[in-house]
């Protein structure tokens, strides 16, 4: 692993023990700090900007390896959302996966941690193996670069097809943005989308402004305008997301009484491995990269 930290100035990367039995990597600049726990699915657990905790995290789920972590920024692959009856057939190969797939369930290796100029950069790696192939019989190498600069958080996720057949790509990020419960009725995710798909019912209907706090919101905005989104937290703060155009579906999820709103760029709606809707196929020997930049403003 390449690990280099520049000590002068405000930029730094530190490897620290915890939380619990895990190891964290802490990226810092003059405005912000980011925490990453590679052993828990390459999870960004914390993004703090000028004293404001931008992400929600239920730390008890982080510390319990038997539970899916609720919070941070989970990585979704090869199936954001659930598969019909837990499986799908792609190119004659049977895929069996839990909701949101395998990436968030496996430890990632740290291959580079470097502070250079005005950017902290941590690079993680996950490759197909005997652990992944039973439920996802395709060969791949995936790298995630987590960068912090000027308080902004950049996630660059790259896939290489190391197998002999097309690699199906259905990819997404699942940021849990902290919204205090009392602010939920005032929170907004503005959109020009005209079509909205309810996850539980699968029904597609005309889009209307999303309202948080009273009921669960779990929808995909099928024609959200442009490769950008905004969460207005309700107290004057906002999180701005910009992302590469392959991430064409915007999913929004929130629960009443829970202090978060998830704003999630995906490459396709849930179930794409089964339906083929929006599914990307990566030829052998080729690579594909996705990127999401997050910026917090007050």
C-alpha cells in the first residue's frame, strides 16, 4: 500500500483504531474531515464541514457486523435495491443477491492513502473472489477513490471487467444526509422530474413535490433533470450533488421519525438485472467509471 502524509499545513490522512474493532482512515483539510471504514464495505461514515455533521450514522449498526449499516454512504453493487425474489438471470448466469448487493458487505483493501497539494485521496479496492462468485458469477476489479478538497467530498468508482463475458453494471450510492426530525417537514429535494416510480408498489405516476416527515418516501425520479441534485435541509443549509451522466436515476428515501433523507444517484431503477431497464454491460477488458461530488453550503 502506498501511504504518504504531508505534515505541514492543514491537509492530512490518519489511520486510527476504531470505532469498535475496525480501522478508520480520517481525511482532513481546513474546512472538513471525512472518515472511511474499509472493513465495513468501503463505507464513508462521516463528513463534517465547518463543525456541521452532514451525514447521518447509526453507530450501533456500524459496530454490529451482522447488521447492514444504516448511515454514511453505502456502496450499491451489483443491484441497488432488491431483486425480484432475490435473484435474476443475466446472460445465462444466475445472480443471487440481497437488497443493495455485495459491495457494502465485503471488506475493501486500502491501496493508496496520499495527501498531495490541496487534496487528500484514499483509494480502496474490491475484486471478485471465491466469496463473491457464488452470488455474482462475474469477474471484476473495482476501485473507489475518496477525495477531500476545499471541504468537498468526491467519490470516483471504477470497474474493470477481468472476465471473458460482459459484466452487468447496476451501480448506485446511498448517502444518508442528516436532517433533524423537526426539520423534515421543511426539507426539500427540488426536481423537474415528470415521472416517479414507487419502490414498494412498482407503480409509475406523475411526479409531485416530495414531502418528508409524515410518511415514508421511497421513490425513483425516472427523468430527473440533469446530472445534479440538491437537498435543502430546511435550516438554510443545503447539500449539492453533481455526478456523471450514467447515474441517470435519482432515488429518494426517508422515514418518519428518523433524522435523515437519502438522495441516491443510481444507474437504473431497482431490479435492472432482472428487467434489463437501464442495465449497463461492460465488455471483457473494458472499464467504466462513475463519479459523485458532494458540496455542503450554509
